């Protein structure tokens, strides 16, 4: 079996080898992360979290931590020669992630389950398991980096900004950073696949999964019907209105819509129309032209700070308002107990309640929060 090149091994390693619990979804990224740590001399233990009861739902088996993913992770661990464990976190996942997903859609917001999973289920459980197994560190296959600034560990954006996943990590406990390994954070995806081929990993060509594990076939409304019932207001008829209040049609449930959406709206206008706002109390979906989506301010709550010196009002920061969006200049206008407000130098399209606002100093992640408005 061909080993990983020294440069890749060096990036995976820290000053001393130790026992590391590696979260393995069965995908190529986490598999290569585990492989690099193993090759660099760490005592690796693979861990896959079973988050959902797939046997009860006619959903995809190849999503993150799905049945196929569990089998692939076990196969990689067996091939490379380290132990692999499966942990059932279904109860915690249902409470932390699914219940929040349902509640947010019921309130007309658009949640990000991966942020919730990382913040409340995955990393907290990994720390607990690592402690029980005597693991000094824990690791994932996220595209992000750990650096030390003045002796303090900080989370930084990935070398490849197109793959950067810090948007999904702002809510993790700050105390995790000191023991966290992110072996592929300085590696581009083609190189990760190349390493997997060199190591003979069966999942080297496995396509990336973008599905949410508990949302079969992207049928969000189906999940809501299961948990809320067919007659819930979010799944019941309501008006489409223009910004002046004029009713221009009816919809069959505001849970089918999100801010910025164009599909499924009434026609007959001189220009394309988009969802501007959702009002659960009246079941109203407000629509308007694209330029009405632009916003130069936002307010966020449930804030979590990953640095000892969070930004103060007046400080200029980098801001990302959705995964894959560019980091734009902003200024903190307020910071209170668990919340903050920002002004954005360049107005952003469809700043969506329920999504995340993540703040940066250069490439360092300061923290973030859930967008309220």
C-alpha cells in the first residue's frame, strides 16, 4: 500500500503523536483525514455517529452517516488497520437537530441542520467519547484549519476558500479547539481524492453528498407533515401579497418557501418576482422584485464566540451570510447578551432568517449567530 507523501503527513501531524478520535462519515474527506493522522503516527480510533433511524424512512442510504456511510467508514478503518466504532446518537440528534428544524420551518425560517448538528450533537458527543476512550485529540474531515495566535488555538478558513466549511463550525464549543485536528484544511479536494487513490481507499471516487440525512428526496414538507400534521398552519393555504399588501394569489403552505425563492410564485408580472418575507401569523408570503431582496443590515442571535476577544461595536469584520457566499466587509453596530447586529458595506441578496452570519478577522473565525432579520 502506498503511503501518503511526507508533506501531507506533516500537515496532519502536531508536535507529538497521541490518541485521536476521528469522526468518519464514510466520505472521502473524513477517510483521508483519518488516514493522514494514522500515517503520521497517531493512535487513531474511527467513530461514526448514527444520527437517524434509516430503517423507518424511505430515504437515501448514502447520506452523511447513512447506512452506506457506516459501511464505508468501517471498510476504510479495516483497510488501514485501526479500530472503528459506531455510536447511536439518534435521541440527541432528534432533540437538537430535527426538533429545531421542524420548529424553525413552522416559524417561517430556514434552518441549517449541519450547523445545529456540529454545535449541539456531533462535537459535544465526540468530546465525551474521546474522554472515555482516553483520546487526547479529536478530528474531522472539515475543510478548515487550526492555528495558534499568541498561544491560543483559533479556527481559520481553509486554504481552498471554495471548499471552506467554517460557515458550519461557528457554533462548536470553544474549548474543543485546543484538541481539534483538521488534517485536510490545507489541501484542495482533487489532492484529497488523489491521496485516497494512493492509499487504495474504496471511497476515493465517492460523490459528495448534499442531502440532509433525515429529509428523503429533499421533501422538507413531507418531514413537517410527519412531525406537525397535515393541518398545521405552515402547511395550510395563505395569501401571496405584494409589498403594498395587495393579494395576488394563494399558496398551499408557507413552509414550501424561503426568502429569495423564485420557483412556485404567481406569474403575470413585468419582472421576475421573489419571496421577500414570510409572516407565520397571517400565513402571508410577501413577494417582490429582485432588488427588494438586498439588505445592508442584519441582526443575529444565539451567538457563539470562538475567540477570547469577541468584536466590539464599531469594529470592522468580515461577514459570510450563507455557505459559498463571499466574505464581505461589515461593521458591528451592537453586541449584547447572545446577539449582535451588523452593517454590511455591500448589500447582500436574500439575508435569510434561520441561516447563519459568521464573522471573521482576516482568516480567523470570531464566531457567529443565527440570523433573525
